[in-house]
């Protein structure tokens, strides 16, 4: 029997990884020796990638559109959030509003950038800058750095909480879109 004909019949199953281990090995033994079956396999893989319907495509499109709209306001909103964060940092105590501002900052930044770095950097840097010029008396350099860094960390954590809420929200929206 023509081995190529059998291999070609098996290729759809092979591509979908549905063959028994033994059959799979048999196909794999044949492939390197046979350019025509290799071509058939390549074509099949191509067709599968092209034809595969993407259920997320619509959702991705919607999200892209929303992201594009958000990008337009991104600079203004991020600047506002940053200023808000700076202002709250300058208010000495961690007031409830202050917590809010940082969570909001983190949430906005995450929603815009979809990564965790901006919420971390943009909350750590302003609080760090603010506290580093504080009067530390005769504290040593290490003490100053630790104290400033821990203040920065508190704000960063708050910002990350906001970012996480945004993350969870975006995930939920995406799931909703996929339905
Ligand atoms: Zn062949």
C-alpha cells in the first residue's frame, strides 16, 4: 500500500495531535524522508492557522477601540492622576482621600498601560522624591533611604491595589465580551 496516501490521511489527526503514540511515531518516521508529505503537512498547518476562527477577535477589537479612545485622554488623565498623587503625598498624613488617590492612580495607569510597571514607578517616584528632601536631622544615609523607601512602598502598595482592581475589572469585561 502506498505509505504516502496513508500518511496524508493521517495528517489532519496528526496536526491536531489526535494520533496514538505508535501511529504518530510511524508518521514522524516517514515525514523526514518524504518531501511530498512534508509539503502536505506544511499546507495543512497553514490552512489551520488561517482558518482557525478566533473567538476573541471581536472582543479584542472592542478592547482595542476602547484603548485607542483612552489613549487620546491618556496624557491628560495620567498627568491629573500624577498631580493628585503628588498633592496627596505633600499632605503629611495618610488620609482616606490620600489612599483613594493612590489607588485611583494605580487603577488608571494599569488600565492605560496594561502592565504593572507604570503604577509602581509613578507612585514610588513622587513619594520618594517628596520624602527624600524631608528634614531627617542627623539620621544616617542608610536610615534616610530605608525610611524614604518604606514610605514609597506604602504608596506603591496602594497604587498596586488600585491596579489590581483595574486588572480584575478588565478581566471580567473581557470574559463578558467573549460570551
Ligand atoms: Zn510520503
